[in-house]
C-alpha cells in the first residue's frame, strides 16, 4: 500500500483537528544513524505500543512484464519463512506466527515503488520478535514448501480483493495508467504465481533486497527496543544499492478509456481514474480539497462510519507513488451509475469554470484539513507518513505542514487543479458475473 480510503467527518471532528495544528518550531522526527543506514524516530511516549517499518526498494516497478506477482511472492515468503520461536529450540514455525507468539505482529505492504515490512508490539515484544524478523529477512526460505504456503496466503488475499468491486476497478486503472511492472496486479494471480520456481524468488531477492537505499521509521513508544529492532532489520539486508528507477505512465487521453470486466461482486461498480499530484507537489493540498468536494457529492453525514457496502461512493488517493493516481468509485447498488457520473461531471466542470465562493471554499478546506489529520492516527499510518515523505525526497515531517498548506489553498488554486487533473479520466466498469 501501500493509498487511504476517504473518511466521512463531522464538522465538530474537523474543527477539533484544526484547533491543535502541529508546531512548526522544531522537527518532531529525529534522524538517526543505524550504522551507515538511515533511521527516523518519532516518539510518542503516551502510546503503549511501538512500530518499526522497514522500507525497501523492491516494489512492483522492480518486476519485468513477465513477473506478475513475483514481488508479492518474495515478500510473502519472508513472512512464511520458518524460524525457531524460542531460544531453547522447539519446532520451527512461520515468521508471522512466531512473531504473534511473542506478542507482536508483522505484515507487509507492497506498493508501486517499495515494499514495507511493519513490526508492531510493546517494546518488550519488539525486543524478542525483531531478531526473528531479522533472521527471516537475511535468509528467507524459498524452498517449495515455503513458496507453497506463500501462494496459499496470497490466493486468499486475491480472493478477497476480487470480491471487492472498488479494488478490482482500481487495479484495472493502475494497469492502464502505469507502465511496466508498476502496472501489474499487486498480488499477481494464481497462474502467474504458480509459474515461479525457487530460483526466480531467490534472484529477485538478491537483486532488490539491498541495504543501500533502505531505511527504517520507528514510531510510538520508542527507545532502546525500537533502536535495536531498527538496527536488526536494516542490518539483515545484504549490502549494496539497487539502481534507481522512475515510474513511467500512459497519459490519460482527451476521451475516457473504458475498461469492462466481470467479477463475483454484489453490484456493479464504476471507478474513475485521474492523474494526480504526488505528496510534495505544489498542487497536492488543492487536490486534497478537490477530494473532499468530490466525496461530498455523495456523502451523508452521520454519527458512525458507514461500511463500504452501504456507501454510495468514495475515493482512493494513491499518493504513495509519484506520479500519483486518484480514483473515485461509485456503488451501483446505491445509485444508478449514470446519475453518479453526471453528478461528478457537473462538480468538476463547475470547479474548473470559476473559483468557488470564499465561504464555500473555507468549509471544504476545513473538512479537508480534518480528513488529512485522521490519516495519521494509527502507528502504522504514522510510520508510513514519515517513510513516504522521505521516499519522495522530502523532510520526514513534511506531512505536518500539509494541513496548513490546505488552509492556504485559494479559489484559483482549486480551479487550476480541477482543470489540470480532473478534466480527464479513465473508467473501469466492474460488473457482476450474473
């Protein structure tokens, strides 16, 4: 991942988020030397848990056109690598289970440009789990049994994603927008995964899992345990630096490209894909306001968060990649797709034609700032925010300034962004098989 699904905010929540803006005086994230590698620490001693996230340049873009799913298979194999759960011996178990037995959790997110391994737990749990994770990272097992377990785990995740019309449409639009490996299905598919041998996984690991460009972000109840865990994880990777790579895209044409597929979904979904500014771009704050405006077309304010199955529409902003992609999905069981598309078209045209009235814009900016504040609530979201900023060549605390930047968005800024990014889009239509 990892992108985030837009949350519906009450005005009171947005106002609360605005009441305590991040101080601009001193950086909240400290840069540390992990023995020649980079580390970033953001302490929150009020938290009961800590998280350590390892960023490695081994994302989808490192795959060739014939390697769909290989990046996911290698990352999953790390979690399925057998390790000894106790120092005194005992039967080996997959890393993910061994970490769980120590009171922690280990997961990964595969993005267009990176894979991120996230370890979370109490400081005591991290102290005992980190050596197990480091062992699996330094010598992952790619034997047939481990790869079979990895394929089984990926198959379950693929099945879940295939039943979600939003994610199916998003994958189709990603494939249309990004070129080469970055446009391949995130987890591959059953046939592509079955075609990889142990040698394929080992070769991908040896080429891309390198320490030179990797870094670590530690958040929460940081201290000696997270420092040791960070050094262990970064030190587990082989020395070397992978060659840099830039994402290639297909420009969106003047006429929408229509992509149609059938899946085991409960209702038709329409997903629109737009090119979008990445984190750090001068247009990023205005694009967040535009996201709020588009979401408000269908939102119904309530006291609880509505499950996706009952939502009329929503947005997914993939600002973990540069160039970024923005998607808006419409639930065909809640609104007739043609009506939804007409509403989106009307909003975009209105925003492009002339600047919004100051009072209307102020309301949308307030909500957008609140939504942005809620994107870094959990520890894993905070770690991602730091790493995503660093990956884009920005200061580790760059996300702290986005809220204020949203507040400075003008009507002309919003009009410019609406014209530049939201006039053109591709359309994915996901239909039920029946």
